[in-house]
């Protein structure tokens, strides 16, 4: 995601009743790595997601297949 604001994002811990501020909570939960890089017109936020599946629900890797990943049927 890119925008024209040069100010770096500041992750925060929103309270349960907040209507915003949950974006980085999701990024932290789902992304293997993420970061911010400066661009000529502002900044870009990038993330890396694993394409591996967890063996069991609750394992470290996400049990949700990557978008567009083919499912195996046996």
C-alpha cells in the first residue's frame, strides 16, 4: 500500500470499543515480516505472507491458504 504522506505509520493497541486502529493488529497477526520504505511521493508499507499451511489449527503458520492457492483434494 502506498500513500503520499511522508509520516511513518505508528502501530498502536486500540481498545475494544475503538472503530479504527486495528490494521497493524491484523498485520502483526498474519504477516511473517512487514516494513515501510520511503518513496519519491511518500511511503509504501509492505508485508510478506507465508504460503505454507500449519499442521494443526493454532500452529505458528496460518492455517488459511494464501489467496489464489489451489486446494488439495484427496
